């Protein structure tokens, strides 16, 4: 017997990842209805607290992505309302979204991270902050939103489109060549390792969410040693951040050296998303996955 009956699925919102969240939320709602739950879908607006008070759900499935929905803000509202919710709590959500803090925690448990600097826009363009190639990205966003890779012979100026249009400070990281790999964690269970092979460019926002742009190789073709090491690092990252429910950690492997890029506390649930794909490979169907996530929901305290 399920302990919860009425689930509110939060989706949409107003972050740069709104469209992905709408697709994720719709898929989750369908999966939960298939599992027998009463489901209310909410396209989240600033009045979300009042909407939830009126609906009185037993539990919330947080299908939001990006800032405000994934960074601890909506989690704080749900804590205040004392409504159990899926995914990580306030602190873990905020830590994972902040790449400066999360990288410090990853390093503390022996997970390698790319060399990085936080620079102002003025510093970024007056004197390049490190030797090329390097990556420029927001330090508090997800889904590769606003990521720019600057290679040896690339033109690079403030006049070009990039994340510097929307913020005063950015993270600059050393570019790690090699293989793109990702690992999902479900509670204390690590699912599997997938290698991502974009057909063009790098694994950016379009490659993640447009059908046919990236090949997913699962399980990844790795030595047993490398495969197990990635599984161990993903679980370490999940635990050091204090995640609960599901997470997905992304890595780059340059020959024998592996570096973590980030941990996502609310992985996508779209038809192209990696968590459902890895769960299916591990014998867990979509309705079973979202049911587990709902029944795992709680308040942080």
C-alpha cells in the first residue's frame, strides 16, 4: 500500500529550463496516474504557496529544473508548509547548484575537479583568465545552460552571445578533453554508467533535449576498474552533498583521469532523459521509478 494518495506535480516555473520542466512534469504525472495516484499538475507561479494550501496534497513531486526550483528555494517553501517532497532538501539542493561550494566538497572526498577561477566580466575579456582551451559557465545553473567552450583558435569577445550577458561573475574552468559519462544514484543504489556521444559539438542544452543529437551508450564501454570507480564517485558525490532520493553526476574522462563536472539533484524525466533510461536498464520501469520517488519523499526535518 502506498502511504501517499494525492500528489501535486510541480512543473514549469520561470527558470531558463522551464520548457524541459514542463515535459518532465507531464511525463511524471502520467507515470503516477498509471501507478494509481490522484495527481494535480501545477505550472508554478509565484503564488505557489497559496495554491498548495488550497489543494492540500499529501506529497509534492518537484519536477522543476534550474534556479528557484532546484536550488533550495521551493524546497524551503515546502518545508514551511510541512508538505513532504521528492528529491533533495534545502541544503543539498543549494550546495549542488552552487558549483563553487560543491567542488570544494567533492575535492574533500577525493573526487577530482577541473581547475577553475571565478572572474568578473571585465577580467574575463581584459586578460584571458587561463590558457586555452577553457570553459566559461554560470556557477549556479544547470543543464549546460550558458556554457561556452573557448578553443585554441576561437574568436572570443564580449560582443558574442554568452552567459556574460546575464551576470557579473562567471566560472572559468580548464577544458577537459575525452569522454562524457554520467551516473545516476537512487537512494543508496548506483544504477549504471552511460557514455554520451554528441553527434556535433559538445553535450550542451540542445544535445541533451533534442532527439537524435546524442548517442547514449549504456552500459558504457569501460574497463571494470574505471566503471566501478565512476559508480563509487557518483555515490560519494551524492552523499557528501547530503542528497536524498535520486541524483545524477556528470563526469569527463581524459584517458585514465576522471573529473566530476556537477551533480544534478533533480535529473530530467523527459523521454530523452538519462535517469529513466538508466533505471529501465536496471530493471525499473518509469511508473515504478516515480512511485519510488514519491514514496521516498519527506521533509528535511
